[in-house]
C-alpha cells in the first residue's frame, strides 16, 4: 500500500482493527505516518493541539496505547525517560545518537537469538537498540 493510499484509508485501517475512527485518532495516526521520527507523547500533542484544541496529552497517550494493543504501533524504550512511538512495526533496529538525540531506523535481517527462546516461548516484541554518535555529529567535531 503506498503512502497516499494509507492516508486516505486511515479510517478503514482503524475500523479493521476494531477502533472507531474519531477525528483525534485519525489525526494521531496520520501524524505517525507522516513523521517517522519516533515521536513521544509531548511531540505529538504539541504538533496537533493547534488544529484539535480539545486534544489532551492523556488522549494522545491513551490513543497510542490503544494502537499498541492492536499492533498498529510499537513502543521504543531506547530513551530512558520517555516512550517513543513507531508506526513501522516490522522488525528493524534503532540507532540513537547520544549527542543530538536523534533516533533513526536501520534494516536488520533477523535479530539473531538462540532459537530455543523462540521455540519455548511466545515472543511479542523484538527490539535492537544501538547508541553512539551519528555521522552528522561526528562531522562537526
Ligand atoms: Zn547526532
Ligand atoms: Zn523505527
């Protein structure tokens, strides 16, 4: 599904996942689609409150939790202080720059773990986090 289709189909996507597509939910989902920056609750709230004056941080938080419970977003805990939200729920790694704070995606084949873990347990979330200095920060030195 291409990006334009995704935008116009947000209410459908939500309905398919048993979520009633309120304006606020649609806007939050749209924001995540358009901003692959792994935003936190605060960032999403600040970006949307001008166009949705009735929005509260609690609504943003609850909506994200709802999306998460339906597998529509994944939650990153790479940041010690705050949850970050990611609409890309395919397995991929995250690099966090400890200088500028930017978090970006990178492709991974499969996170290599002991196969026994997968046979004996049910895995619902796999995360690969790497921290360091990004190339932009390195080139400024
Ligand atoms: Zn950086
Ligand atoms: Zn990501």
